[in-house]
């Protein structure tokens, strides 16, 4: 795997063999070394290697510009996590691996009028209130009980379904990617089995790397963007990280055999099972997209309900009206959607896959909320329970080089299985408490999987994406309270 350095934080995997485009990997030398040596999550090797997956994506029909890997890249199913691929509608494909199983997993951040000094003496009380009021953990169930018809309404309306039922504020919709609804979703494209998994899961955090975190702004690096976002030093924020739960996972499971048949039918070579795909305009491609859009709407509705539950839990503790806890933004990082981008100076409609990569539109895009249009919309980069997280924004360079994409987190450096062997959950929670970070976990095994040492250094990852010019730094935040599934 020979790479050519094309910038301080940019490397090219030259086009060769069946590759239609080159691979572009935006990393520092320090982050590149484990990718080359096989030290990445899962032990590396040819069958589970992020760089091999970048090359595999570059071989898919109709891919445009480059197969892109962001600085938090690590192996995934089919696409690498931290991978971006854009496809021409006429010649291109939609690939299940470019979305993954946790459809529209994403982050919503809420701003509050509270400061760090308000929270510090009451962290235990805050943790208990959130832990009791927001359902989390494997198989967790919420208060909303749905029928099949109700699930169809969720899949069609997205966040507006929750708002119509009294969950949230009308202004929330303006600050959600796509205003909280993908218009081309079709509930009929989703199986009954998938819908049945959603009967009690709206408004639940789930498990794995999902979290609810109370944070404070440690540093502001871009005063202009911070003013547009309503951020200031020591301000308290709440980050909600979750996705489409069992419904999204089932859509992925249902789609694998369907797209595998489509790959054979249309003569598309499959280099990894989860890279099965179909031409975008084919019946199979249209159905898969309609199902994914429905899954995206499900996740938007889920985070809308959880945001309301956070307001219900947090506001009484500090005698706050619900309306002062506002949505900063809500953006996903396991998505596929049609967008317009400039390629070789020409505006084109493309189908953009982002797997473990967030949309990061820069200044001037009409999709940005009015308040953010001059600076670009926020990007939320999750660190770990014990490290900083970041708020970034999109840039013109990112629009040009990476289809307006950004990083979504630190990226795993160690598999979950290895993390559980190395750390005990109780010890992780205790060590974080010693550092002033209160953790409430529904599973100690889950806490071990999410130990800070199981992830890359988020500071290095952010340095790389900012150094490459793809995203710009706005603020650095630190955890105070973390709720884990």
C-alpha cells in the first residue's frame, strides 16, 4: 500500500487496477502509522484494514473525485468509518456499507444559560436526574408506545412526529439537518420486522458508543462563529449521541441480501460483503434509499424526544423554563443523501455517502440555518468520557476537497473486545470520578468498551482535520456528567 504525500495532512492512494478514482486520506503522519502497520482496530490485516477499504470504495461504479478518508478513519463494514464517497446519479451506485447499520447515528447539542459553576456542586444530582429520566441501555424502552401505523408516521415525518406530540419546541426544526425530515422516505420500503423493533424505542439512547453528556465550553477559538452559535466560555451544553436504534439496524440486515442479489444482477464486483450495492436509479437502489431515508427520519424523531426529556429532567433542577434550553444543531454521521457540489468547476447533483463522517457545509450554503449561514453550520466531534470534545464548522476548502464533510469523533484505536479484556468498567467509572467526571452507566461492560484509552487522541484528530483545512475550530468542550447505555 504505497501512498504519496500531497500535503501536511493529506495523502493520496494513486489510482491503480480497478480503481476509478484515487484515494485521499487526510491524516497526520502520527495517525497514518497505525493504519499502515496494521495496529488499527481489529488488528489490521488485509481483510480488516481501513486503507484497503478506501481502495475498495474507489472501485465502485460512478464514484466521483476520490474515495475519501477523514482523520478519524478506522475499519468498518464495507466503507471505512470516517469514509466519504460521492456518486453520479446516472452511473453510480448506492452502497449499504456507505451508511452502515446505525442509520443517521448523530449528535444533537443543546445550549443552556447555565455556567460550569452552576453545575459543579450539583453534578451528582444532575447525573441522577438524567439517568432516571432518559431511557438508555441495551433493549431500553421509552414511554411512547407505537402501532405499525404510528411507526409509519415516524418514518414519514421525522422530528415533526415528536413535535406534533408535544416533544420539543417549534424552533428545534430549524436547527436540525434537513429540518428533521427526509422528504423521499417511504415507510412501505421498510419491513414489518424492522417496524416492530421500533414499537418502544423512540426516545431511547441505546447502548454501545451512544451517550448523553453534560459539558462546558473550555475554550473559544473562533469568536465570530461562537457568537453566531450563541456560545461563550464556561457555558454548559448537553450533547445527545444516538441513532435509529433497532429499526435502522434491521433495515441494514434486510438490505444485505437484497443488494447482494442486485450486485450479481447488474454485474457489480463485491470486494467485501457490506459493499453490496445497486445502481442508484434501479428498483433495488430506489427501494434501499427510500428505506434509509425512513431510518434517517426515525433517528431525527428519536433525538427530538430525547432532547425534550433532557429539558424535563434538567430544567426543574435549576428552575429554568424549557424554552431557554435550545437546540444548537443536530447533524448525523451515518447517512446518504443527494446534494449539489462543484466538481471541476461545475455544479452537479451527487449521492453522497458519509460513514462515520458528518456533513460540514461551509459559509453561504442555503441548507444552513439563517443564523449560521455566514459561518457554516456546527460540527460536533465527540472525544471520550475522559477527554475533550470539539465544535467545528465547515469551510470552503472542505466543500471543495471533501464534499462538505467533517470528522465525527476520535475514532476507535482498539476493538470493543480488546477494550473489555484490558479494562474493567468499575475501574473506568472510578478513575473518571477521581478526575471530577460523573458517569452513570447501565452496563459496566459497556463502560469498559468505551474506556478513553480505546480511542485515538481526539486532539490529534482535530489537529489533522483543521490542518488540512477541511474544518475550522470553534470551541473546545469538556465533560462534567456522562450517561452511558
